[in-house]
C-alpha cells in the first residue's frame, strides 16, 4: 500500500525546514517514534523529504520501551514495510518509576524526562547529530498558555535548539495543526498507538488537568477567533521583548 501525504503537509514541512534550517546536508537524525499519529506522520514525511531534497541525510526511528511488556511488533512491521530503519530501546523505566514517583504526584513529567534522556543517549550511541520530536502547532500553543497561566512564564516550544549535551533538537511538524496529522493516519488507514501504552495510565493518580483544560480553552478561542493559530504562529516569531516588564542590565 502506498502512503498518501497531502501537499499541505509536505509544503509546510519544506517551508519550516527552510525557515529554521532543521534538516541539513549530511545530518544523521534520530526520530523519536512513539507510534502515535504525530510521530507516524513525521517518519513518513521525512522519508518523502529524503526522496525530494537536493541534499542527502539519514534518519533512524527509535522507540523507547518502558519495560511494561509493550508489544511494538506491528510498529516494527510498519517501518519495515516502508523501508524506515527502526530500533526499539528496552528500558526499565516503569519499575524505576514505582520507586521514584511520590504518591499523588504526576508521573507524566517523570516519564517524559526519562524518555527524552534515553532518546539523547541513543542518539549518541548511533552517531546521530540531531533528534527530531513530533510536536505540532497545537502543542506549542498549549505549552505557551500553560506556562503563561500556571507558571507565569512566556515560553513555548522552539523549532530548533541545542541541548546541554550538544545534540540539536528539531521539531519538523511545529507549524502544522494536530488535525492535519490525525487526517494523515485516518486517510491512510494506519493504526496509531494511543493512550493504551502511556505508562502514566498504570499509576493511581489524578491525571493532569492543565493540558486538557487548555485544549478546551483554545478550542473555544478558535471558534470565536478562527485565525487564532495563524496569529499565534506569527506572534511566536514577532516578539517585542522591550515592551514587557524587563529590568535593564
């Protein structure tokens, strides 16, 4: 079965790549593949970009197994079918979490940190100079408002940054909408992994409400102001720092 990628996805990927120099000649990129709709779209879009680009780069998809007995055989078979190099990194993060996570605290941030750490170490082991993450524009908007409302910070998700260990982290889908990625897996009949393999679901805790509340808020705002996300995308590149309450050096 051939994969259908919309012109909008490939156009946005190309423009974002040109704007922020995400993927460059000679790169070897580790792509974090959870098996969800975002990372599945990313591996196929990067495979197509690899075919189209006037320069050469490599990428390998890496899936972090938390040690819960996850079955990633279907995901491996999917990658094999489409010629996408895929590695599953086995860890014991789930057992570690039972010792490290305090009662009534959120496990999401713990698993996120551990997963990111294993992606970075795997990138070093594989000789990769970049790590690609599947965050999209909805994620960036949600992060901005969550930081704004709950932490008193003006922060979002950068398309490209250098981590403390020297790896360059890129987000090729950062200017795409979540609904575009959902449409991709649905149109191609691809089974995307959902919350069933989220390790946090196995812990007795109150699931974090902040992101869910922010999603609801943004959906209402977009209904009232249809150009909301277009404006946010522009605003994230047009920041007037001197108009805020900044102390002079």
